[in-house]
C-alpha cells in the first residue's frame, strides 16, 4: 500500500513515519513541523513493513497495534532514533532491546486517564445492570411486559470495589466509585501516600484483594507478572456473584477461566474493553449474555485522541531539539 509522502522534502525537518491514520489536527501539526510519511489508508504495519518503510526516517510514531519486539528493533534502520507511541501502554515495545539498540521510546501518560476511567465505569454499570440483555430485548422487540422479577442485576451503590493497579487510571476509577459510595480496596506495587489513597484500603497481596472484590477493576499494566493473573484459582477466591471489569490489557485475564466462571454463575457479569489477541478475541465471549463487550475504545474521544497525539509530538519536539522528552521510557 503506497504511503503519501510530501514531495520536495524540506531541508532539516526530521522525517517521521506515522503508522496509523491520526486525527486531522494531529496530522496537521505533524506536517507543519516534520517531514511526515502518513498512512491515510490506515493499513496494517507488521514487523517486516516497519523495518522496510522506516528506512530514511529519523523516528516512528506508532500505536499499540504495531509491535516492536527485540527481533524487529534489531533490524530497524540505523537512522531511526526514536519510537514515540500514541498510547500510555507500552507492552508492545521491548524496552530493554530499545535501550540496548539506543532507540529512544516515549509514551502518552496522563492525557487518557479520564476517558479510560469513564469507560471502566460504563462497563461496570452496564455489566452489573445487564445493559446488553436489556438493549437486545428492545431492539429485537421481545420486551413483552414489565415484570417485577426479570432483568434483576447486581446492585452497585455501597459495594466493595477492588482495583488492581492504583496508578493514574486506577485512582480515577476510585474517584468515580466514591460517587457511588463504594468501599474502595486496592492492590499496587507499593502503597500510595494518604493524599492519593483517600481512604482506599491497601492490600499488600493481590490474592487478598480478590476476597473482597464484589467488583474487580483491572487497571494494572501488562507485564510478565500480571500475564493471565485472573485465572480459575484466583476467580475462585472472589465472592460469588462478583463482577469483573477490564480496561487495561486483555492478557491479564485467562479467557477460558473467565468464560467458564461467567457460564457457571460464579461471576455475575463482566465488562471488557480489551482482549487477548484483539481483535481476534476468544469466541466464547460472543454468546455470553452476561458480558458487556467494547472494542478497545477506552481513550476514544476526540479530545483525548488530540491530547495523545499532541503529547507524542511534544516528546518528538523535545527529542529533536536535543532536550529530554517528558515521557521517556527508554
Ligand atoms: C489506545 C491504550 O487507544 O493508550 C493505551 O495504552 O490502550 C488505548 O487507549 C491505543 O493503545 C492506542 O495506541
């Protein structure tokens, strides 16, 4: 697929390969300040294409859909010196290999915190109150008549919310939960200072956190340690009828375990915005009425996608001005 490349490349402007179609305002700034190779067709970049088409570029602006494992990083052309990811998550980039190769890596923290926490709450409420089943009933004209005993969901207000990973997004989820008078519990690599904790109850051991999780919100990064964290043994520790919400990364959940717990009724419901191997998700989710599913839209508001793009560009601007980028990861 041919990429659009401005003719008559201006002298001196850094050359940036942009792997995905970004919002117009972000692309306008890119074209104003850089010699940018855009991808208007939004076609897919696999590792081989990244290696080939980054030739002649000083940097890459990529998304979490493009993977940079060590095997790709090692083959990148020598002139590529920075990879700025349009995401807060960076599990698609091997940071150790980047450091070893001298590839600077930046991400876009902070700016998608609120949008992602909003989606976590949308999932929590929708899963608990059976929004998918209710919606379908109306669209398929199966409402019939109102009944006092049908469509009974899980009560939210005043329940215990367990947050796995109390970083920026976890804390923003907690802030929303306070409006629902929920009792907030959390587990994190380290305990937060009281002003950040705001009364939330710390569990040193995430296994203990699960025992109080009427609702579990997954907000931790995807790492070797968190891979398939939510498996059958851990689900068994949760209260019967609990609700699971995931807006972090799909591979933190072991899909077969979650699906069988949703089928057996051990868990009442789940709300998921992220999936292992997305978009090729485990097919078992599709038929589950007690699962509210979204296609990874946690940060999908125009304001947020602008802010993510501008933050990635701020990092590129700093790098090419010879200053330390604010969000340097490697
Ligand atoms: C992004 C995300 O939309 O920033 C992240 O880590 O998961 C999403 O909100 C996506 O990854 C963009 O690259």
